[in-house]
C-alpha cells in the first residue's frame, strides 16, 4: 500500500466539457511558457555532455527533458535524462577512480566502511526503474507552488546495476534491534558557516524499501556519471527522486528518521501555503501515473489522418494492468496497448493508440491502472511543495490537427 496520504489520491473536480477543454488548454499554454524561456540557457559544465536540443535548462541544478524527447523506447538515454540536484555537484575528481569511493554502513551488527570495489564482490543485480523528481508536474498546479515549474520532463526510465542493499546488510551480519528506517546521506560539499543539518541531503525511507534498493555504480550500462550521482548512488525503486541519494557516503539503519531539514520539514505533504513538519506524510512512494508524449503541435499542426498516440505509464511499486486514452479531455476513453518489452514493475511502459483524426482541436489524455486496480487520479489536490502531481487532467496534451 502506498504511503501517499489518502487526500492526495482523491478529490476529483467536476465541470462541463467546454470548461474542461478550455481549462486544459489554458494550463498547457501556461506550463509551456516558462520552459520556452528556459531553453535559451546553456547547459552547465558538469552536464555539458547532455543533448542540448532535447533539454530545458531551468537552472544549473534543474534541467528538464523535453516532452517530445522521450521518443518511443523504454529506456531514457543518459544524455536526455533530467537533472535535479539539491546542492551543487561535487568536484569531478570523485569519478576519476570510482572503485575507491567509500560508503559507511551503520546500524548493522558489523558496521564497516566499504569501497565500491569491495561492494562489487558482495553481489550484483540490475533493475529498470523510473526516476522521477518529487516535483514533476508542479508546473500544472493552478496555485503555483514555489519551486521549479516542471511539466513532465523531470522523469526517466533507467537501468541501474549495483549490489542489492539487502546483500550488503546480510554480509555485515544483519540489522539488530528495532530499526524502522533506512537513511542515506549524500556526499556533496556543504557550504561553510551553515548548520550541516539545514542543507545536507539525507533522507530516510521505510525499512521495507531495503528489499528492492541498490547501491548502484552503473546507469544504462555505463558508470554512473557525476551529474546523476556517480560514482555511487542509492537507488530506491518506486520512490520519488529525492530518496535516491546521489554520491551516497553513508547508509544507516535505525528506529528514527533523519533530523536533517530535508527530511524533518522538507518534502512533506503539507497543505497549500504551509511548511512541512514531522507529523505530515513524507514524500516517499510515487503514484500510478501516465502522460502522452505525441503527437504534439510544438512545430505546427498535426497532419490529419492516421496518427499513433503514444506515451508512458508507470505503476510506481506495482506492475501496470492497462492504459486508456481520451481524445476529448476525458469525456470518452479507449484502451491503448502496451508497446515493447515489460522490464519489470518499477519500469515504465510505452503505450500506443492508433486513431484517425479529422482536422480540429483535440485534448489528449491518458489514465493508467495498476494490477491492484488502482486508477491514476483525475486531479491531485494542491499541496505546499507541489509534490507528486499525478492527475491525468492536468497532464493532458492539446493539439491542433489540420
């Protein structure tokens, strides 16, 4: 069962068909105006190897994949994968000798500091998993919460390789006592003169996440690049991006959550206009979600005739059962079909619906359902951080067919 609070999965909005279509068009226009301005910014040096024509540079630490850049493959190429860093990336020297990077493992019966080279002797697994920023879709919230106005591009499907955390724990004697959380600490350099707890990247997740988590040193078959957390990243499949700690230098197991600000008050599902506190649900597991990537009117009207409507869908921690597509903003639906191999319950699936479109205006929407029959929500109620927006209505794509 997902840890996302009940109120963030419900709250459906009503309206007439004309109001729905008009509101969707307005939201899409508003959400696309900010990325258009951001595209003129150059890629920062640590991410200069990215494909510039496929990325939207919001800031040096927030870089989004264009909606049209996802294509129809399952795995997101590294040079098109989004970037979201809470702190500036460390010096590139840390990836010069990746096997020498050290991580301290605490809260086990035999605490120890291990190098990546040593970790490679403890086990190996590969998992395909969606990596998605907690704020992906924030740009669609009508109340305009603060933070990067991501649309759909702060996400990607990545193949990670590394040692299962459960194997590391077993090699170190297991976890004694009443541990309830797994905590990862990032290795970013912290600014001087500031309380480390106020700025450090340190996140705790429920202990059950350990069963699927990896300490990963490869991404899509290559060493994890600096921009994505190399030489070692904690990967927690099914959990939002902030919990997948880059440059992980410490992994601890204990009865309490971290008291770092990013855990204690940050990334909490707070009501709009309020700050988070420990009593509020933490941003952990993602929700079932989908969106359509094409066709798009970005470069002019779509040509009338047979069109392949395609997009991506994810079940977070569950496999997917089906995806439906609407041509009229959610008034009627047709079941789409999945395309390509199923890479497991943590990966996303590409879907397609072939249709014949006549000239006119269309509002394309998709809604996914997981194997537990949970449907993607119509609207995600607003929250203070603009987190976990999975509503199919706000992610709809309006197109002109000529």
